[in-house]
């Protein structure tokens, strides 16, 4: 395997250039999936990949696959990638780094005329963030066969727009049947979204798996009434119920320390008027833990808490599990390729689990998969202040290149 070197300055310049598409005044990115800004970055991505001689296919979920030919056309490509969509107040690196570092790998191979044994693929997955269409990682999930295409296309955002309508609206509902595009392995580079690497002074996280995650939608319904004329003992205040439930979610996570986390990330109050007692509240719950048995216990406790809160205040309660991502263990050969790629580059590293869900969580169900982490400042992500250094971004891209080339050696004629 040759010692090829990526161009860290070119990678950084590309990160900063594309951050202008949906750039926010606070220095982040608002590029919510399947909006016109998402269309703009997709258009840019397609042009850049085609300029390198890649063919770009788009499936019916809008997933984009750029393929660079190898010496052998009888084997599936080795894939890299992540996502280009962001949270409404997202940063410059979450997901984006994984795609643009993959593009830098492609550019490096192209510039040097390096011919791999296997074809190399770069993927932009649709709706990883889940900020507009729940659940998250939807494009990769449908591709892996974990969600039915018809179900996914029918999911609507809070304005009633279906995912299929949104895809067609920006011209990115492709003609390749979802799931048809195959690959021999998948490597995803991502910022850690946590504080461990920075705290330990390590440049690279060798990710061995992903903790399990479950999302829930809950609606509490009471009775709207006048704030000035309704006695306290006669109120059925849905927001009071939500407040108590939020306390329960926090307590459930603490009860399963140290690895459990629990979060209420969205609350919608209706009618949201200052002199009307709230009659309905919609809220979301996010539970995560590395063990399925613990997630089951947390879910049972959540159901009990919902029933208790609703009974105390006289509320009706509806709840459903939106997504269930079991804990994932990554492929040992892919992990070893990352490990060797890190050693080859000479970076300090540590092995770790991912606390966040990623597209790689789903690709692991259909192909050998591993992830590479780089530090982010203060562990901050899903925030406009999200930051990663020039050096760490370059290090991650170099390890990505090394790992892909290492894995490619198994396909030598």
C-alpha cells in the first residue's frame, strides 16, 4: 500500500466554502433535509464528484452514490460517507466532515492517478438528522431494509409535507430502487460529538460500536380553560403533566447511571396563549444505553411514569415508540483497517463506543462497517458553535484514506 497524503488545506477550504450554503449569522449551518438549501449542496456535491470522473446515482430515497472505478468491476465498492443535512441550528462539521473528507480522499486518488482494486464509493445519506422527518438516519435505514420505502415516503413533517413530496420538490427522488446499490464495506468519519478525545488529547477515536437508542412521541391532553376563572383544583393542565414527565425522564436516566442518558428535546404547547391553560402538549423522549436490557427497563419506567402523571392530573395520554436502534458492534476487519491506518499516520488514538446514532449504525446490518472519530471542541454538537480544528479534520481524512486503502488490499487480483 502506497503512502498517499490528503491535502488538509483543500479539505478545510472546502468545509468553509460549503458552510456558506445555509450559513447562519452565528457561524453554523441551517441546511435542513430536502429544503432548497439541501438541494443546493446536493447540486454542488454532484458536480464535484462528476469532475473527478465519478458516476453519481440517486435512489428513490434521495441517497446519493458517487462511484470511482477500480481495477475490478466484479466486486462491490468500498464506501465512505455520511450526510450533508444539518440541524436547524447545526454546525459546520456534523456529518459534513464525513462527506467532504471522503471527497478529499477521492480528489487525492484522482490527482495521483492511483487505481484501487475495488471501486470506491462516496455516499450522501438522506435525512440523517431527523430534524424534519422522524426517525433519523432514514435514508440509510430504508437502504438497509429496516424501514419500508412506502412507509418512509409517507412520513410527514410538522407542516404536513410528506418525504416523497419533499424529495420531488427539490428534484432528488432518483430512479435507482432504494437498497439496490451495494458495497463491500463502509467507513464513516465523524466528529465525536462528545468530550472524551479532547479531554485525553487524542486525535483519533477508533469506534467499535454504537449504543442503542429509542425515541418516543408523547401527547398529553387535558382541557383548555381561562387562567383567571378556573380554580387550581379543577384544572387539567397538560403542561403541568409534561413538566412532571420531564422530571421522570431525567430520573429514569439517573437511575441507570453511568451510561444511560434521557432527554426531552421537543415540547409543543397548545394553544400556547398566555391566558389559556394548556390543553395539549406534544413532547419527545430520547433514551440511549449500550445494553438492550437496560433500554427495555427504561421504556417500562417511562410507560409507568406516563400513566402516573396522566392519572394525577386527569389527562389523556397517547405515546408511541418512533424508533428503536439496537446497540451495534462494528466489523472487526474494518476496525482493524482503521487501527492500522491510524498507526500508519502516527496519531494518538483510543477505542470507544459512539453515544450518538449514525448512518453507519444501519449500514452495519448489511455490510462490514466501522467509524472514525475526531475531537470537537468541548464535545459540543448540534449547535452553531460546534468546532473542530484544522489539524484534527486533516487527521481524520488521512486515517479514512489509509483505512480504505488498507481494506482494499484484500481485493488484489
